């Protein structure tokens, strides 16, 4: 793998940057691999990277229907955190945060990782009670979560001038998650792709999977694409929002529903907010990018949907909620907006699991899956390589639905 450094940047400047090697190859698609991973997003590429690096499995093809990094890995608000509630969830996300912290060096690419902290703005007693539970439970697993006064909250977030005593929902308290961070989302995909490719993994863009294939023994046998049939001993479905579209081609139904989650970006302005702000009671969260844009997220569409744009009523609700606490932002202009399709399990906890179909694995149900990319890929690679779950994802198995052993996770943001 070509190493990026200040020295290499200076050396290539002498030739006007004409001789950089391609970040990854464009190989010919073969008709058989040991492992096929469907989806070249964050989780799929991370799984390919860890399969090669941790388990020595390099006969892997990653199939992507569009371009690399063009799906949900580029349609999120880049927040990294571990302030969840359940004993099953917190250790997983603590691991993911720790992997993110060393990812720039491991992948040799500038992820623009920035440890910002997240501040929750609490406006109702039920939310304050739930967040206190998260604080106490997180302390048992190494996740930092600390209360602050309203005065300290306003000091740390100067534009927060709304939510006073006479408002509809006065601010009651704040909670600070110091481990929270942001980083460049597409660079995560590019970094994992470069690394996996350098170890022999093949990445095939513009190669949609039309259906899964089963052999005479009932096991998965491969996939069907417009470029032909690709056989494989093991197949992993990592296609957020479209998991059931593929699994149902072989009669496998999963407890998932697909919904749209939208986000918005404002025009760039001078630095206003140096933390991630989450307002769970009114359903909006925001941060400011390095370029000065405000990145704003809200609630999901009210119903099941495969759309990837923005529903006007959801957009208006998010903006109205934001302006309750940040009235000065009403002068900002929105530059762009987007939506991403999420497949959500009944208990709002992800599924990383083998399936009843031998050799078939799924990684799905990620509500805000960007923060889970390193740990999600790391544990999925372990599952594929060993055909046994890593302890961190044992609770995320499909078996929990069979035995009604749900992991009811309220640590998701602005969940309906």
C-alpha cells in the first residue's frame, strides 16, 4: 500500500501529483471466491479489512451496486459516541470508539478525527431520569457521561439562548459525553478500501447483487449479478436499508423495517459550536464542521419508506425544534439535504448474526451505524472467519427474536 506522509506529499508535488498510485485496483470479477461481502459501505469494507488483517482471509470480493462510499457511509452526521443504556450495547460502542481513535494511524489516511464531546440538552423529567440511568450504567463499562448545570451548559454552547424559564420546554440540565467525536465519513470508507485492497481483497463497484443463491444442500451458494453468477462458500449481506430485499430472494424473512433518516447542512459560518449538541426531547441534534457548516439531524420519517430524499414535514419539524433553542440560527441558509435508508430491528438494536441459511451472515439494523463501523466490521469478520460470534455481538444474534430476549435500546438518538 502506498504510504501517505508529508514527505510523499512534498515529493509528488515536484511532479505536480501526476504519479500517485490508484487507491485501489479495478480487478476482473471472477466466478468464485471464498467470501463475498455485499455492500462497500463502512461496515462491509471494515469487515473485508479485518478478515484479511486479523484472520488471513484474502480471497474476498466486495460487491457494490454503485460507487465505493456512495451509500449510507456518505449519508450521516459523522457522530461517534458510546453513551448507550443497555449492558449489551455499551461495551460494543466503547470498543468502536477506541478503534476509531487509532484508525488514522492504522489505515494511514487522515480521517480528520476530532474529539468534540457531546452535550445532551435535557428538557423533561423522564429524559433526565433515563439519561441518569445511562450515566450510571455507562460508568460500569468505561463510557464517560457526566452531569453539568444549566449555567455551565450555556457557557459551553454560547448560541444556546432559547429554552429559558418561560419557554415551552425549559432546559433542566445537561449531560456531557466526553468521548464523543466526529471524523470524515468518506475517508473511513477510502481508508478501509485501500487497506483491504493492498492485502488482496477485490472491490467491485457498479456490481449490484440481484439475488442470493442456495445450493442443493440448502446452504448459500453465491450471488447473481448482471455480470454473471459469483459462487462463494460464505456470503455476508451488509446493505443498510435493503437487507430484506436480498434475503427474501431465498425465502429468508428478517425482523426489520426500512425507514428514512434525513440530515441537513447550512451555509458555512464562523465557529459557533465546538461540541456535538443533542436535544433528545425535541428531536434534533447538530454540530459544526471544520468548514463552518452546521450539520443538523432530526427524527426519521413517520412510516416505513425506501426514499433517500427529505420529507418536507420532517424537515420543518427539525428546523422548528432547533430554532426553539437556537433562535439566532433562523438567519442561516440551508445548502443541501439528504436522506439515508435504515433497516431497524424491533428492539432498535443491530443484528450481526449467522442466519438459518448455512454460510449466510447479516449485519443490519444499524440506527446511526457510522459510529459502529470499526467494531461492526471487526466483529463481523470474526463471525465469518470462525462461524461463531465474538462475545461483543452474542446479544445481537437473530436468536434473541426466537427466544424473545430483546435488547430494548433507548440510547438511539431521536428515536420514534
